């Protein structure tokens, strides 16, 4: 699986968090993630969401997508104490290495391409 944004390869090591357990665990207790890694949360339906960084000891980028896989928000989260939420309804959340969204030039309105592995 390759994660693509506006024709640019964002990640080649892509993991999907489909269940509530996997979404709750997220990146907790993991070591640093490589730059080519992305964890994609897939909500059963578009909804308002929030993230926490409890038991994650490194910073990450979070990219919030709507049902059309368009970026509606992006944020950088600090280790352990970082939190963020999105007031718009979200279908997908991508967690990736810190600074990745800026390095790739990802911005609000950009479109991602990936096959939903949770269906």
C-alpha cells in the first residue's frame, strides 16, 4: 500500500486502525516511527474526533480527512501531553512522522489516495 497526496508518495509502510481497540491504542507504547510510515484511522462514519498523545514519547503529525479524503485539518502533536480535535466531521485520520506534512507541502484541501483496508 502506498499513501499518495496530490501525486506525491507520502508513505510506503501504511497500517490501518479499523477497530475501536486499535484506534484507542494508536501509536501508544511504540518506538519512533520511520519517515515512510503512516497509521490511518478509519471511522465507521464521519464524526467529530479528538486525539491524545498519552504513552507516545515522540512528536507526530496528524492529518484529518473528510469522506472524500480531502485534508480538513492538520496538526503537530507533542509527546505525552499533545491533544487536538477537529470540529468538522472526520472519516480518516493519518498519523505520520513529525514534520512530514510540512516537508511534503500538504495543505488544507489537498486530496489523498489510498484503498480503505477496513471495508
